[in-house]
């Protein structure tokens, strides 16, 4: 069986019942070929982990982005929890190397299949939740999804947040906000930009991102959150 201690170390987690994590890695093909070797596949954990993941993402969107509508939150959540997104996260965590697969599934490239990887990630999330509770699970999941989250918010949130802020500023001050880059750090292939959105000489919000577009989105979102908290520039 796979060295669960090594996986826990790479995930930065230590379970009280590591057999849950082991079960999260068992594909149904392995169970079919070795029915007496393991008690169950990861399918039930996958089902449960899907629900836990949905809740964590929905909660973050609701709490951290008060300007988003129900429809916007639904679209963003769908993009974050879709199979291809979860498979990328699972590849980053090298879960494919840890899967227990039947010989046929192994031979057909099962360790790289998006369905297997996304399912394993959801099962791992469930195992951690059952063993450690929501607080620990939320922290890990949001860390794993951080890059995907920023990219998805950049795709879906740019027009919505910036247009909402534009309309708000024009209605209140009969003027338009502007964006200025105040810092960029890192090498050319891995830049991090910091942008402020301003009106006149007043800073309404600030954001960071891997591109100016993403940083502007975060700055606009931050400004909207400030307005939501009765901030008056």
C-alpha cells in the first residue's frame, strides 16, 4: 500500500485515523480486482467530499464577496468545482501517484484521468473533514484552490466588479474611478502586481494579482466591499 505518512507530510496534515486517507485513494477498479484487500473504494467519500467542497466555496463567496449576485456566485462556484479544475489541483498535490488502481485502469493511464483525480481530491477532502472537522478542512481546501480561485475570479469577476464600481462611483460622485499600478515584484515569468483604484487623490481599494487585470479586479472588489461597510471616500 502507498506510504500514507509521506502523503500526509506533503499535504501538511496528520490524521488521527490515517486509514480514511488511504481509503480516499482506492479506485473502484482496485477493489474489483482485489476485493479482500481493502474494505471499500473511495466512492462514498467522493460523494461526501463533493458536498463539503461545494459548501466551503459557497461560504467563501458569500462572506468575502458581498457584491456578487446569486447568479454570479453560482457561475464562479461551478467553475471552481468542475472536474478539470479539481484535476489540476489534484495533479499539483500529486494525488495521481498515490492512487490504488486495478491493472486495466493503470494500463489505460488512469493516474492522469481527470475523473479519477477529481474524485480522489473530493474523497481526500471528505477524509480530512471526517477526521479533523471543518476549520482544518476549510483552511487546506482554500489553500489548494488559491491559484484557481484567483484565475476564476479574474475571468468571471472582472466585468462585474469593475462595472458595478463604475456605476456606483458615477451615481455618487458623477465621476469615474481610475486604476494605477503601485508595485510589481518578482521575475518576468512570475510577476505580482499591486493596483489601487482611485477617485481624485483618494484610494478606494487595493488588490494584488498575477496580472494587472487580476489586480484591478481585486482592487475593484475591495472597493465594493468597503462601500458595503459604509466606507465613504
